[in-house]
C-alpha cells in the first residue's frame, strides 16, 4: 500500500487511514482486517465485509483500497509476509496472480466504464517499498505512457526476460501468452530470472498487465523492477500504475 490522503470515512475504513501514521505504526493492519474481520464475517454470517469478497475455498480476500477511486487489494487468508515468502515458490502454491487477474473487472465496475486489459495491471512491491507485513497484490489502472512504452515489446520472444528502459530506469520485461497464468506463476518466473533474483526475492517488485501482441492476439507483459538502493530505487512497480485511472 502507498501513502494515502485520508478522507472522512466510516470508522471501519479509518483502520487503514493515514499510512504515514496508522499503517506505518501498525504493519499488521491488513492481516488483522483479513483474519479478524473479513474471514470471520464470511464464516459466521456469509458476508465478506469489510472486504468486497472472501473466497474461503481458494484462500483469498478482495479489499477496496483507500488510495484511488477503483484500486483493490488481493490478500491471502493465510499469513504470508510478502513477495519474499518462500511458500510462494512452491509448485502447489495458490495462483494469487491468476485470482487477481480474474478480479480485474472490479476496477472497471467501480469506475463505471469499460477498460481494456492493456489499461489494467496487478502489482506487488518489494519489501523495502511496502508498509504492511501481509502479502497484498494491487489491482488498478495502468499509466497511459507505461502501456504505450510496453507496446514496443509486443514482438519480443515469448517467456524471455529482456531489458526495458523507462524514465531513466532499467526494468526487465517478459512477454507471455494469453494462457500464461494457467501454466506459469509470476513469482516463480521472477525467481528464475537469475540466481541473484531467486536468492533475493524480497528485493523484487512485479507488475502484470494485459497486452495486445503483434499478431493481434491477447497476452501479458510481466515487468520486474528489482530494488537498487545505489540508484535510490526501492523496488516499487506501483509507480507504473495510475491510481487516478485517467484513461
């Protein structure tokens, strides 16, 4: 989660308000909301509130984030700290990225207008670029200029990491086919990029967005932004998203 500006909201949402104060002081707040509110509410009353959805069978919740008009978070119902959690690299790990992509319709619904897949993204920050100690994937709009720049990689070979230079930074981008999330997991793809990446997952940040490929078919771009403190890059692919959804 990023630092939100706190509006006047009902008390349940004030639990997440002012990340510079409350959330920063309590890095377990997202886990508390998941485990002490959303999951018990679903189990006891069949209602997901304050979450928008609780999937007990597949083990995740969807929560509307305070930042932006349409940003949502996907969080596991089990305790996982973040991208560095070793359980995420297991072959039998839940497919959180696929679940988040299934839920992307919520962004357009909240905005009240249709969005193409290239306008949408799912993202996770590195350990250094987050304030919460519970795994959460951000679902929201992509920046227009990011989508336009990534379109230059629509001819890239499939499933190969290649450098992508944007705003003076070097990222890594991989073009994926439309069925990628049924076969591959972005966490494992990031770990396989290099021996260093596999040993330093806490420093990785990932973003998945829809892509219209050169032959007209649908697919994805997976972007990896590793932390580089020498260049003052904490590893936040969230900077590639537009939480104001200015499409």
